[in-house]
């Protein structure tokens, strides 16, 4: 099974300069460490809101493809966002959920993703879904999604990691400004 940082690196390499809205916690830290770029928006301290922000951006900027990097704990905090995404059907939105059944960055408390199948919830909201658990599966699904219209959710089953990435050292205001500038290009 993949670990989060490895999976994030694979996805970041495959999507190039497309904008990424990264959930808070270890997701943002890992993305920052493996592939920092101006078109990454790191959520600092806003648990559960990456999907809502990604949806708003995708609806406003239909010429760009937006990727949401979410964790199972973050998505469970704002499960209603899947319904809203399904209703608005942004063709330019790909939601990648890294699921280790844990609130890993706050101490490893379990989430309910072992009991609630997030891909099934997304599918019931009329979101095209894929579930992967290996590197080769992840690469294949990423290639496939390039030919499809969204909204798409890829549930990436990962295991916990013993390694912790460094904190994002960019000030939140600068994260916002450089992200906004990247959208203009």
C-alpha cells in the first residue's frame, strides 16, 4: 500500500502546473516538501474546507482544471461538499482523497472511513469515482482522468507513515497572493 507522501508525489508529477487546493495538516506539508509551486494553495488551519474552496474556484475558472487534495478526516468534516459538487457538476474538478482511516496529523485518531465508503458517497452524488491502492493503479487512473470530464473523485487508499514533513514556511498571505497570480497566467 502507498504512503501519503509517495502518492502525493506521483499525483503532483502527473498533473504538472494545474492548481491544487491542499487540505490542512500533513497533506499540505507533504505537497510543500515534494512539489512546491505557486499554483498550490495550502490550507493552513481550515480543516474540511479544501473541497468547498476547490469547487468555488472550478466554477469561477472553467478553463483550468482544479485538483483538490483531501484527507479522509478532512472530507468527513465537510461531507456535504460532495453533494454540492455533484449538484453543480464542474467538469474541471478532480478530487483526490488520500484515505488512511486516520486523523494522522492530530495524533492518529481513527476516522469512520472504515465504516463509510467515501467513494460510494461520492458515487451516490453522481460524481465519477475511482478507488486505487497501488502505485500502478494510481498512475493508470490519473492518465484515464485526463480524458474524462469531471467531477471526478479518486479515493487513494494509503497507510500511515512514520515520517513527518516540515511545516509550510510560506506566510498565508503570500500563499494566497502567489496562488491568485498563478491563476492569471
